[in-house]
């Protein structure tokens, strides 16, 4: 009989070249970004993109919000 092991995939957040590990894997991605925004304030206004699978991890891109211009 074969032993079957189930492991939860890891989660990372990226913004540009910045790659951050998940601070709280038990929380939804939106709430995990709020925790990261304490140390990285520019993440607070980012938009969460569609996750992609890289090996054994889910990578969530954080996109910069559109620039607001007056005029």
C-alpha cells in the first residue's frame, strides 16, 4: 500500500521584482496583503491579480493602481 501525503501549496506575493512570502497562509490573499502593507505601504493600494502556479507554489501578482490625472 502506498502512503499518500497531502501538503498545502505555499503562497507568494509579487510586485515588480519584489517577492514576498505569505505572512498568514490561513487568511484570504486580500487580508494577507493588508498585513504586508504595514511594512510595505505601497502594497496597500495595489490591485491583486490572477494567481499563477509555479511549481509547488501559488504566486499572486500585485499590480500598481492606475495613475490618476486631473484634466
